[in-house]
C-alpha cells in the first residue's frame, strides 16, 4: 500500500496538510484528500505534482 503526505504550495512556501493519504480526487478547482482512516480534507487548488519516490502530493493554490 502506498501512503503519501500532502502539502499545500503557495508561491515558494510548502505547508504540511495531511499524513497517510491513500486517495486523491480532483474536481474543478478542489482536491479531496482521503487518509487511511477515512478522514477527508477538501482543499481549493489543483494538483501541482505527485512524487512517488518521496510519497508526496503537492497541491497548489
């Protein structure tokens, strides 16, 4: 199973959002992140990058 950490990127700054992310969905201008414990966080923005090597999802505003 691949778990990721999610970060919010605003300019040059990256802020930690959520740990143990198992699902990422994008609809319109929102990204919905779901953790292994079914916690959901909805963020306004778009997926900037996914780094499988470092298990990181970057959401840009």
